[in-house]
């Protein structure tokens, strides 16, 4: 195919929120969003959004993906429920304050704690510029 070149990944500077094509054209976030979307590639680690530059080449910006999984289980002490959370394939950790797990009296209370944790995780993902992928169970 003549005139075709493989997609190139752009440099992304989150502090300045701009992307630069290999041709040297630099786009602000609004300028990037105004470019024609060509497609996207999604895998376990990132979402690569592909767009056409004014020069005619295709380039993309990668957004890291973080998988967060929650699990509600009976408390190891026998009374109540504990919410467990695992982010990015790391270790399971009990949701709570510091190193102390929050033990909920009812399962409904534990489910509400999961929802509050999801809100916090979504906010953190937005600030960090990552895509949050949620899962359930252990």
C-alpha cells in the first residue's frame, strides 16, 4: 500500500497535557480530541487511541489500565463482613484505615463500603490519568 506508514505512539506529557506527532505537530488535549479517530487497541495493560495527524500519519496515545477487584467475605473473627481489594495484580488487602480492616456488621454495609471504595478509586484514576477496569470476586 503506497503512502501507508505504521502507527506511531506519541510522546505524552501529563503535566502539560499535550501530544506530539513524529512530524513535530503538537496538540493540546482539545486539539487531540478534534483529530479524526481512526481506532483503538485495548489490551490488559493499556488502551491505545489512534488518530490521524494533519500531516496524514496515524499516531496514538496510550492510557494505562489498572484492574481493581473487590471481594466481600465473612470476617476471619467470625462476626461481620470484610471487603478485600486487589489492584493491578498485587496482593489482596482489606479495605480500612491504615493497616486495620473495616469490619461491617451486615453484608449490605460491606457492599456500601465497596461502592465508596469504587468512588475513591475512580477519582484517583482520573487524577492519575489511568483507566480503571473493575472486577469482582477472588
